C-alpha cells in the first residue's frame, strides 16, 4: 500500500515532467502488474481494488471507477502466475501493456454507460496506446531490478554475510 501511495505522489509531482508521447506513466498499473504476476489472481485483485480506491480518493471524482478497473485487471493479470514463467522478464511488461489497454477500454466503457461522452478512438490511440508502451517499458525495467535484487539477496543468504 505504501508503494501505491508513493506511486500516486510521484505521478502528481515528478512524472508530469517525464512525459513521453504526451502521456505520463501509470505507476500503479506497473506495480500492480509485477505484484499480480508474482502473487496470483486473488491478491492481485485485492491490491488492484486498494490502488484503484486510493486513486479514486485522490482524484475525488468517479468514485469506484478506478477501483473496479484496477481490481479486474489485477485479477486477470494474476491468472498469469500459473502459466507464465516467473523468470521471464517480459511477463510483467506484457501484462502491464495489456492491462493499460484493458483498463483504458473499461474506463471508457463504464464512463460511457454512466453518461460521460469521451472520444473513444482518439482516447485509445492518443492516450491509452502510448501509455501502454510506456507502462510496459517501466514494468520491464522494474521487474529486472526486482529480479536482480532477489538474486543478490539469495546469494547473500547462501554465503551467510
């Protein structure tokens, strides 16, 4: 949960200066992709709901919409735990890419059903797709750091220092 709060703070302060293709990264999706990849569907859904609710409370609009979309994507990403190799660095990157697209589509769909009028094609092509590439790249980088840290910790425990 602390990582989610840190992600929200970074998204509000530092990441607007690090925009690529006009979009900023969604760190909550990146963290959720890595977590769900490692821990599975139920825990991915729970963390997705918590991250989404934090974001809803932070943004103070559309209460529950982000919680729903992140919970669904956390669950779906967590299903990959049983059929993707945990050593594959591309796993979380692909999951973050697909989750960003899925969350964007679900957000647009639920928002449309709630009466909000968004430009679907422009939203998907100009915002969601570049953000998906950005999030996938960050998930690859973040998971490689995680794997390196885990390997270092294992070596330290083996040699006893």
